[in-house]
C-alpha cells in the first residue's frame, strides 16, 4: 500500500478477526475506506478459531473431514450468508438433510414438537405427551392452546428468557423444552440469559397485542415452513476460514500466527502492541486496534487504559465445553436417518448435553460403513468435563451413549475437542453493560475497538456482524486522525 497508509491491527484470527480484516481490505480497495494497511496477529498456531474441519483416525473414513467445532450457521439472518456469497462459497452451501430432533427426557427419546420456536410448541396437539410430563388437569396443554399472554407484568427493557417464557406459557414447557435447547446452544441457564440477546423475537412477541404464542403463530404462517434453517459449506465450516485467509492473502493482508499481543501502550494518536516472540517482545505500531479476542484476554489489554472496561470484561462469565466426535461401525449402531440428533435436559443426570447424528444431518457425512456422532458436554454450572482427562471423559460419554442409543460396542475412532471459556454468557442488561464498556474505551482508550461474540451473541452470523461493525469503527477512527 502507499506510504501514507494508516495501519490497523486486528488481534485474533477467529471468524470475527478474519472478517474484520477482510472488510477493511475490501472497503479500502474499493475506495469506501481510507488507504489502510491491515495486519492480523494470532496467539495460537492456527487461524479460524473454533472453525475446525479435519479427519478422524479411522482409515475406513479415508480422510473425510468432520467439523470439530461449529458445523453450520443460521440462514434467517444475513451476515454469514452474505459473506459466503462474497467469498464465492454461495454455490457450495448445503443444508441438513434431516430436520427432526428429539429430547432425552425421563429416560426416553421424545420428538421435539413441530412446529416450535426455540422449543416453544405452536401446536399443542402435536406435542408428545411425554414431553410435558404429568398434566392431570390439562392446564399446561390448555395454556399452550391459548395466545400466550403473560400472566404477570414483564419488566421494562430486557428480561431473562426464563422470565418471559415462564410468564407466557408456564414453568413446565420452559424447563422441559426451552432450557434444554438454549442450554445446548449456549451452555447456559435460560433463567439467567438475556432475552434481548438470545431470543429477541420472543421478547417482542411477548409484548405484542397478540401474545407470545399468537405472534409466533402469525409469524410462522408468513414464512416458508420447508425453508432450510441452517447452512454450511459442503466441505465443512473450516472452508469459511480457509476462504477468508485466501482472500486476505490476495489483498496483501498479513496474517501471522504464533504472535500473542501481551500489552498495549499509547503512542500519541496511535498504539504500540507488544508482541511476545522468541527473543523478546516486539512492538507493532497501529493507529487503531481491533480486539477480536475473548473477554478475559481483552480485559488484560485494556485495563491499564480503561480500568472500568477492564474490570467489567474480566468479570464476564464464559462456559467451557467439550465436543467429542465418535465413529461407530454401522453394524453396531443404527440411528434414525430422519433425525438430526437429540438434546439432553440438565435434570437427566447425564454428562452429555447434546448428540448430533452427523451422517443423518449432512449428506456428505453419510458414510456407508460408519455412523458419526458429535457429542457435546459442559455447562456454565457443570464443570465435570474439565475435571476429567480425555480417557475418563470418553468413558463417561460412551456410558451416556449406551444409555440413550443402546450402543455398547467400542467406537472405531474418537476425537476430543476442548473449548475452554468459549461460550459467552449474556446476563440480563447485556447491552447496557456493553455500552458502558464502549464508553469507557472511547474515553480512556480511543482507537481500541472491542469485537467478537460478546457483542451480539454466539454463532457465526453474530461474529461476522461484529467483524463488519468493528471494521467500520476502526476505519472511521483512522480517517479522523490528522495527517
């Protein structure tokens, strides 16, 4: 780039950081942003964050790539879809072939109600009796047949998912259907999670004149019930990270792994990022720095300049999860080809929180001789996975699979993926807390931009959205600096 180019540093090469760099480079080349030089520094030895696709140690699978992290993204929001189109991946996108799922409740697999929104049944007549548990007077089912108006006043502003759903449809549907689903997505307790972040459509519906159920049913009739909900590149979600890295290389953006940023220092209108390399710390000067890293990492970097922001970020809770992939001989395990998997409620006493039937869910993973399972465990209030070594963890999960699916035979391959402090928890009032952090950064550390899952929620679209927004903020920052 030209000698007058401003430098922007992106710390972190997960999906958020790579998207930020891509957006900055693309907008600069198109003349929609200042002339800038972009560098991405990643502490670990790989890029892509939790987007990982790779083979299992099973020669029969012949190198078949299976996702070790996220395996899809939501189609109903635009950010990830738009990015895939921009990167030339649009024609590669596929959707799950199996769309039905179940819940493990009361020692049995029970089909999720259809239709449902985040587990809330929209047709009470389509709800398996076992899902709701004992309902001798029919009051639970009767309430689900109503319009779902809250039976108590909802708080102004934000509220927990639990407060909204309990008020509108009762405790039992929330505890037996909604909490297991969100627990599988976020590894949190839905009674503690912000509805404004996790399920804004529920908050809006609950406050509408139609009531929660009435509004959701009306919205459902306006959409296409056969439209796919999720999408992914046919080769796995790792393709998205690879495509971003390829595009960045073509744009002249440096992406360097093994470069942990350990300290940020003010240098006039710019920042010096101290990078821990072999032989000592090396400073990197940039006019703006995007922190696309977990909250606890960002906390250490911003605390000397914006103490309030540092304290708030350091106190943010994250759940640690483990995703273990199993391959079984098809002769030893039969799963329903129309089922994508099942969720497990927190009251069931199992270690696992969810099990995905990868071969039923994705056509390219439907192997003639192997059944592939992706099993999740770990919650914000369940630290057992972290206390077990890999051998002990696999033994516990195999026992859970024997209980739920009846498989006693040993797997042909196992891969354990641990994600420490990976899932952000979003308490009620999340956006107010985030606004206070942003103000503290603007006042005490201008030019530092916070990005990542902490902004809009977990999930690939939310991270892509955050990357786009961070790029715009960083570009605006350097555009406003004197030459």
